[in-house]
C-alpha cells in the first residue's frame, strides 16, 4: 500500500447557536472525530495534514497549494442552518484538481435538498414515502389531501436537525404549526411525508465502481415511552441526556429475513447510485404496513466517527476503522466514471 500525502479538511467555523455539553453533534465532538481519523490514517503509513476551513478561503487555497496532497479527505460539514456550503467546498476541491473522498458536489447538494432528491428517486422508480410534498408557505398545506400521520421537517438540513417530538402530526392545524415553525426557525421550506409505521434500517455502502453493502443496522425504538414518536430526532441522535437518546438503540447486524434483506440492500444501492453517490454513504429505509421498504433519505458523506454509524456496520463485516478509511481513499483515487480532471484555480498538482 502506497503511503499518501492526505489533506484532512473540516469546517472550523464556530456554530451560530449555543451548544450544550451533552450535545454529541457539537464542534468539539467534530474535532475529536477528526483527530481519531488522522490517527487511523497515520497508522496506515499516510502523511496526514489537518486543514481547517472557516472564513479565509484564500488562506485555505494557499495551504493546499503548498501541501500538494495526493488526496483530500473531505469532512467539511455545514454548521449554519441552510448554509449549503458542503457542495461548494467539494466543487472547489475538484476545481483545484485534487482527488477527493466521498461524493461529488452534485450528490452532496441533492442529499441536502431533500425534496429534490426524493422526486429524483421517485422518477427512477425507487419507492419513497407517499404524500411527499414541499411546503414553501403555510397556506400550501390546504392544497393537499393528507392521509395522517405525517412527518414534517426542514427540507435542507441533515443530522436530524429540526426533527423533534412534535414532528409527527395528526391534523392539518398541527401540520401548519410545524411548517410555520420551520419557516421562522430555519428560513427554508418544510418537507412533509407520510409517516410509515414499520421497522427502520440504516444501510451503509462503501466503495467506488464496486460498491459493498454493509450489514444492515436496525433502529430500535421499542423502549421509548408511548408519547414519544419512534423517529430518529436530533435528540435521539445527539443529546445524551434526553429520553430519546437513552431509549433509542441500534441493532447491528439486524435480524432480517434473507429476502427482505436483499430487497432493502438493492433499493439502497439503487438510491445511492441515483443521486450520484460515491465512496461511502448511508441510506435510511423504513417499512410500511405491508413490510415494503421505502427510502427516507440518502446520506452522502455520513459520519465517519469510530465505532458508530457506518464504522459500526463495517466492523460487523470484518472491516476495522483504518481499513474502512483506506477503502474510502481507494475510491477517491479510483475516480468517478465520466469525471473530467480540469483544474481551474492554478498551481494544481501535475498529472502523473
């Protein structure tokens, strides 16, 4: 295995809202994850330079030009609601001429514009929840004949942001209240979908031209109190002191009949490819009353923290953390089909 010069980039901008010590989605936790990743990559023999990116784009470009990395390990993640800079940073790195881990700018943009991604999947024949609508104004609620319950969330966020206990609604008035709150809090349209009552799965995928589906992980909501809806809210994901966090668990590998596991895996793989995903990702699946799988979300460049999420599923497949990161690097060096290297920002690395 060739030793590489790797630039590990992340968003070093301060969050615009206060973060509680119990919040595992905080900037401090992000920095801890970045250090773990750097250690794992160095254990493989790679020369890793951590490059924070915040408010000085020109300084970032100068550091990149001096370093001339063989690959950029992209961990840039927005910390401002609705910023949508993840796709722009990915585009910038490619315009500088460097191989980059994870999905390209188009896929990152689609995965953040949830309604656009959902309609694309639907057009490709991939099942999404019924009653999927983009609600730009409160009055848009009255233009649809709803079949409740409906789950409503911000249409341009990720990581469970804006998903709360009252995100599952059972009336038109409650739906209007949620749309109004999303508009005022996040300054973006709301995404509404039929709430599916079945089991929920996280499906990890890793690789480039040859993608490997990781063992399925099932979200277990069975210990939640009855008044809390079984959804992966922000609290369930990140707030250690919350009931949602304490009572929601993940079972990996999930106990699934082989035929159902095959269908879930195939739907997930098709969805990942449909949005132009590459390198690694996670597809969230939920079953309806009849046990049919529907795609809730395609998550390009999901969390790579050790022992959780994708890394946990990979470990169940016998892939340890350093090896997982190496597989993601390999996909970056392999390059996407039909991609064209055309550096546009000067001082780009010379062609091999």
